[in-house]
């Protein structure tokens, strides 16, 4: 309407005409600024529809639909979101008229593919509603449930669920623990009888900050029932006694990817948050040390002996992965960041 009026005004000025009324033309078709588009997963673009003929009187709004919302989504402002790799058509509607735009969403390398390319030894995605313990790589998990219950809930995006870790309770003066036994299948390495070189990757979400959450408890082979890797009230994180020096790294109700790279043989410990290095410590642990080395049969995820597993709050974990070596900074970058839902309104 605006374009028509502007062009019409310009035309009238150019011709020095006024008062010419030849009657309004009706819309007989839809023209779109592009016949086809290609975009990446999570990327946005906008399509612009025009009436045919160009100077027709537009009396209603153009609307849009997608033939496959799982591939591409579109709203009535013509904004398009690449949702999953594939091809489909977007349809613009005006009355009974329609026009199609073919859309191709480029194939993306999935997180699972990235993990596998780097030789991951265990990967659990918590995406199977029928089996929370399912392994994508490695052995099934075992849920150790002293109280409450493990449940699957919505994760970082549609089709990506997470496991809710029930917090520990102390109903009769004795703590009831919840944790996950993770059978990593990694033999002793790094010059000892325990696992001394490894990388742990957690995709987690906290309902509140200002409390402790335990991510790991080396316990059964070490006799130390206190958790060993914590997210702390000051919003710093790390192994007990080896936390990031700065605070305020994370917020509540936000998805994060925490990565802990341990090489006891070299004496180097590195922490990443969303791919960014947050701490790099020298010589924190000796080979086979009780805190920094892992038992060769299984590890205890999210465990703690006295309620520091969330302190009344339930952590969510969208996935967990483990490597049998210390990933380099470049490899951590290759893993990419956690994919979260793009804020996109379809109306
Ligand atoms: Ca411990
Ligand atoms: Ca504790
Ligand atoms: Ca998941």
C-alpha cells in the first residue's frame, strides 16, 4: 500500500497530472522478492511479498505458512527461521492466492557428530523418554535414587530434553543421596592405576544460583564422600580447592556447557565455560590422587554426602560426555556451544 501510494504520487508529480481516477486494480497474484532461499540451522532471514500487479489495491494482509515446520518456520511478517536441515516450501497467502518460496536449510554437523569425530568414549543425551539411562556412546547409566525421582524435562530446545537431578534430602538425620553412576569404560592412563587423563563435558541448567551444585563425586574407590567438582554460590566453579579465580561466571535459568580437562601426568587442569577458557591451573593433582583421578569402573555424577547436590534445588542436565584424554583448546572449540532455542514468534 505504501509503495503503491509513493509510486503513484511520484507518477502524478512527474506527469504533472492530478485528479485522475481510473479505478482501483485488484490483486491477481503474489510476487516475492526471492524464489528460493538457502540458510543455516538457527539462522534468520526475511521474505517480502508484493502484489501483482504492483499497483493493485492491497486490502488485507499477506500471511505465511510452512509446509514443514520441522525444517523451516515462518511468521506473518515473512521472517524465516532455519530449524533443521532439509528442504521444504514456504507459502505466502493473500485471499485465495498463494505463492511458494523454496527453502533449503543447510545440513549442520550435530553435537553428537562433533563428539564422535573427537573420539568420545561416553555420551549420554537424556533424549529418550522411554530410557533415561540410554547411552549414545558407551554403556547405559545407572540412576541411584535415595529420594525424589529422576525425570525427563524440556531441555535447551525442542526435541532436546534433559534429566532433572533430584536434590538430596535428610528426613531423619541421615542424608538420602541421588547421583548417577556413569560407566565410562576408560582404562587406567596417564602413568597410574586410575584414569589420570580425561575430559568431562556437562550441559547443565540451574534453577537458582547462590548455592552449591555437585557435578562429580569420586567416592566409592576413594572413601571421600564430599563432592569433588562444584558449581559454587559465588558463581565460580571447579575441583575442590581449585576453583576459577574470578566469580560471577553463570546465571540462573540459563543453559551452559562446562568442560573440565584434566591431565594429572602433565599437572594441568583447564576449565571452559561455553567454549571459553576460564581457568588453567598448574600441578593441582598428582597421578592417582583421590580427587583428580577417576576410578576405572565408574564415576558418580552429581553426588555429594551432605546435601550440596543443589541444596534443595534440582539441577538439569541435557547431556554428559567423557573423553579418555585431555582435549586441546582447539578441540574444545570444535565441540561448539550448546544449541539453545532461538527466540522466534510464529504468529
Ligand atoms: Ca569425593
Ligand atoms: Ca559435601
Ligand atoms: Ca538432551
